């Protein structure tokens, strides 16, 4: 990932926030010199610098046979930025850009299909997301109908060896431009635009601008 120094984020609490916001990732592996890509919900765990993602594929998914190096892309909020919002737009001949937050998590992928591990993933994901939608479905391990469904999936664990976070939030602009963009994004209809504004304001507060 192209990562200018101004946009590099090193605080892993920012990664925590991205995955709390949206734990649906893009998982990329390589086979026969070609990429295999899956889009998957994951369970996230971090203990200091130790990071792990766990999830599952449908058993017929070709990626379900992969072990070894993999990349998980965590997608944060993103928003278009118009040059018209910059106070110095004329003097600096500003052009459009896009602000966003994203993380690339590289690591070692392992797979498993034992019933207890698969059940733990299905139970963990359903508990998390059922609560978010105000529902109460639960995986019930004592029900044969639920356990039999586990035969259709393969579980994985991705032990992260390198985490790269990019928060492109106009940090390469004067503070006045950053404030103007954050203020304008905060008024947009798209929720993601307002989220980007909030990220920008946190960083402006940290720098005292």
C-alpha cells in the first residue's frame, strides 16, 4: 500500500476502532500466481501487538484450502473532498481528493474444521451481530440441526505479522483547510462522510489546531 508518512497511523487503538465499526474484511491470498479474494465477517482479538482474526468460509470456496501468507483489508469510512472547500483553493490551485481510513493486516493463515472451533466462530459472530440488529438468534450446540450446518464451512485463523494503517485525512494541508473540510463533511448526508469528519477532528484536537 502506498503510504506517505503524513498518513501513517501507528496507534493500534485506531485499528480497534475500525474493526469495532465494521468487522467485514476483504481477505486476499495468492494461488498459481493469481489472487483469490473473499469478503467475510471476522472475530478480532488484540493483546498488545498480538493480533488475530478468525472467521470461516463456505467449504466449496477455493480459498478454503489456503494456508500460509494472506492479507486482510479492513475498510474504514471514506469521503470525497471538493477543492471548493479549501480556503486556499485559488492560491494553491487545489484539486479534488478522497479522504479515508483503511488497514492492511498481513499474516499467516491456518485452517481448521473441528466442530468446537467452528461452533465458537458461528456463536461469536451471531452474538455480536444479532445484538447490533436488535435480534436474538443463537447458535445452539445441542441442536443437531445447528451442528450439522457446521459441515458446510471451514474455519480460519489469521495471525497478524504486520499491520499497516493509513488514515488519509488532509494532514498534508494547512490546518485551516483541514478544519474547513471537517466542518463541511460533518454536514453531509452520507454517514461515512460524517465519520471521516469525526476522525479529522480527533486529529486536529490532538495537534492543537
